[in-house]
C-alpha cells in the first residue's frame, strides 16, 4: 500500500539522519533541537530515533487516506526535516511520491469524465423523444403500431400481445380482400346475366327466364359477399384502432415510469483502496470496484 511505502520511506530517511549516522557539529542544523510541536523528545539517541519515526508516522496516519495534498505535505516534511540531505530527499520524492501524485491526478480526471458522461446520458434520457423534445416516449410504440399492427407491442417488450394483434389484423385483412374479390366477381356475373335476360325478352321467353334466374342468383351472392366485406372491414378496423390505443396507453404508462426519480438511472459508485484516496470510498483488498444499479 502507498501509505506503508511512504511510512517506511520516512523512517529510513530519518534513520539515516540520526546522530548515529551524522556527526553533530556546532553549526549542523540536524543537531539543533526540533521545534516544540507538542511532542517531548528525550535526550537518549535511541529513544530520539524512535520518537522521530513515531512522529513522522503520526503525521502520515493522522488521516486514514492520502490525497494529493497529503503527498505534497509528506514531500515537504521530508525536505524540511532533512535540510542536509535535501537533494537526496528530492530525488527520493521524485521517484516515490511524484508517481503517486500523477496517479491521483489520473484517477480524478477519469472520475470527472465518467461523471460528465453520466450527466450527458441522463440529460439525453430526460429529453428523449421520437420527433423532438416535446414528444413523449408513448409515441415510440404508437407510430410503430400505426404502421404495422402489433409492432409497437413487440417494441415495448410484450411480444405475445403484439403477435396476437398482428395475426388478427392479417386474418381480417385477408378476409376483407377475399370478400371484395367475390363481390366484384358476382357483380360482373350479375351485369352479364342481366344484359342477356334483357336481350332474350324479344325472341325467347325460356331464355329470358333462365338468364333472369342466374341474374337473381348472382345478385344474392353479390349481396352476401358485400355483407362479408363490410363485416371483415369493420373487424379489421376495430383490431387496428384497438392495437393503436393499447400501444398509446401502455406507452404512456411506461413514460410516467421513466420520469423524475423513477427513471432508469445508472448509479455508479467507485471504490478504491489502492492509494487510499480521501475522495473515494474504501473497500478491502485494494480492488477498484464499480457498482451498477438499475432502477425502474
């Protein structure tokens, strides 16, 4: 962990800087007593070494997490506490602390980009429309069902109902077409037999009666086919408009479910313990985790 590495680094530098490793000279700033910051340091060298290490550790562990400001504070602490080895401290900080600061910056930028993407996605969801920003999500299944009966229901996720509307509409449409074809055929036959019956009146009574009988028979069939045509067309219209109304009301209900706090929202939470960032929640094992929650 970064905290442990930094703590060990501070301890090593302080050990190298103790009187056992550097001879105390009259003008040596290392030999000067440390400023009074609330910690009483003993005169014994070993005890002073231990106290210096504990003080540095207390400065790092005062906050359980490290941020970019913490890294800067540790760097300043190392340089100020070891003025005689400032170059060494700067080199060590450049190798150990600066990469940590860069990683902190990279994490902050990634989180900022993710937050911006989420805001854009949420704004697009709130303003979602089929034609423009004033249209409702209910229009999505409506115009599909208006083009093809049942398509809007399938688009909405209710495939069984959608296929039922499609099947009924297709059945009544074919029945209407067959009735119309029969009506046209019987009408043509009726006109033909009517003409023949009129022509036969002047020269043959039996022919007139025969063609009149056929004409009346075709007339009855024509009336029956016209009745079937009207019935099939009425049923097709009922199925069609019922299908559109069902798509509208179901889509409107789903639109209400997709608004405000009940909308489909992505809640992303980032956890990171790798560097102990103070602006991220901690999770054990040093694993970056993402939680994705879908709410309807």
